[in-house]
C-alpha cells in the first residue's frame, strides 16, 4: 500500500463516527487498577476476586449475599440443573458456613473454585474461563470426581457452573453454561445494597469496569468492532503486518472461500431459533448496523448458525438476500409478518428501525438441546469463516449436525 493511499484509508478510519463510538465504548471512565497492572484478563486473578466475593468468611460485608445471588443467576438459566435446587430454595437458604477453596481438589484434579458446606449438604463447583478453552473432558472429570470426596448422600444439593465470557457450552451436560454478563448482573445487585462500604463499592466498580471493557464486551460493541474491521480491513492488516512485528508465516492473509459465514442467531428476547428453523430465515436485528450486516450475505452463501450457551444448531444456504421483515414472504406468498411466531420482530415502515432478515434453506438443523457443543468463532453476531477454521472444526460441526438433524425443505 502506497503512503498516500494508507494516509487516506487511515483518515477514513480514525475520523469516522463509528470509530469514535467504539473508542468511547472501550475506554475506562476512570483510572482502573486492573488495567494499570495489565491484569484485566488474568484468569487466576479474576478467579481469586470472584472467590472473595463468594466467600462468606472473607473480610467483607457481603456474608452469603453475593454467593446466593450468583447461584440464583446460574439456576435461572434452567440449563444443566442436576440437583433439583430452585432459585427460590437458594435465595432463602443459609449458606453462611460454606468453605470456599481456590483451586480446590477434586480427586487428583483441581477446579477453579470449590464451595461446600457439610451442614447444608451443599457443593458448588465453578470452572472459570476467560480466554482459554476447556481441556479434553475437563468438566466431565470434575463432575465425576466431585462424588469421590463429596458423596451424593452427604451432599445432595449440587450446582456446577461453567463461567465464560459468552456462556459457551461446556463439554459436560451437568455444568450450567453461564456468561460473564450474569456475573456482572450479580455484582450490580450487590452494589445496590446500602450496607456496602465505600471501599467495597470502589472495588466492585473497578472490577465491573474491567470485566465490561476487557472480558464481557457487550454484543453491540462487538458488532460495531466487527463492522469497523470489515470496512477498514486493509488498514488493520497493513498495521498488523508491519508495526512492531516481523513478517512471518503467521502474518499471511487468511484465506476465505467467499461464501462461508458464522452467524449467532441471537436466540433471546425478541428472537427465536425455532422460528428460523421452521420458516427458513435468519434475523440479525434492526437499525442501520444490522441492516448493513444482513446485506453482506449473498445468495448461495453458507451460514453456520450458533445459539449462545447451546452450540451450533444449523448449516444452510442463503436463498434470498437481505430484506425488511415487513416485506419478507415465503415461497407460497405468505408474509412472515402475518405468521404467529415465537419471537417478536419489528415490521416498522421505517427501514432504520425495522428488523432485517435473509431467507435460508437449511441443509441440516437441530433444536437447541441437540446443539453441537463448540465455542463460537467470535462473540460478534456474524463473521467470515476462514479456511483455517473450517479445517479446525467447522467441517466437524457440519458432520455432527447431519447425524441428528432434521433436514428441511425450503419453505
């Protein structure tokens, strides 16, 4: 890239409204000790701070308040519950006598946080992942080993939590996949308590800001970052290749087949994967940014559909490019907006508000309970699937989906 070309492209990036918005979204509003020490994503330190929050015996004013709030958040997801415990039972329980061990022993292995009370017959195993992935059969081993030192008879009340930035599915079905947003919600609930000291409020605020900026970046910010990267890819690739780096094989441009896409279905709130399965479409949301995202998909592009906290649920081919929800019709002429759907989609006449969709013919798809458990490629709503990722696991995901799939005809 020539100097004048680079300057022009860099100006387009640095002075764009989107870049200014992203910069504001990731900046810390005040000096932050986690950021200053460069430890915002240090998994062991985040785990230690979490253990301090959870420990009724620690030097804080929380008692078992945060512990119960955190477990309630996990149980409310209603995924992987094994003990029959309900959020109500936990909220009224007395867990003030629990022991909280960091890197607690389960058989010959150590889990991140082990919480137990002989008096209450309660055990909770927490595996915390900030950047690393689960090692082979890690959570399944923890589950099995937990019965060696903590028998079912003496500890009938059991909760297993797999904490990760996006609530990625663990290998063991017994662990509840919990996103960091649930942790942030529990911290926010704690901050509202009047008895919390000024020092504790400061520590909670610092932790909350660090997690929000460095670990659990919200979906809107991630999508904005993805859009900026896609728009100014040449600038980022040029900087990545030449600034303070040697040119080697790892810096080579990644190959894309021009049609394969990862797509997070956004199965929460107003959007529902079962609608997408039954009526053969995908929806990113409304507004300019999501319209732009949907307009990237072209006819014959391949979509790898993913549901947060479940896994990969479908592979399909785009049959009709982006259009507003109010205009979308099936092959028989039925308008999507006239159907009774599980989700609530915006069919506004205003293109800057309404939801945008693309029609997809599913090669294979499954319900969330049958999802292929694997991490999302990125936290963003959509991104290209490069050839190296296809070789790693996407082809395997495709194969696994076909095994238990309901193959659908184009509607």
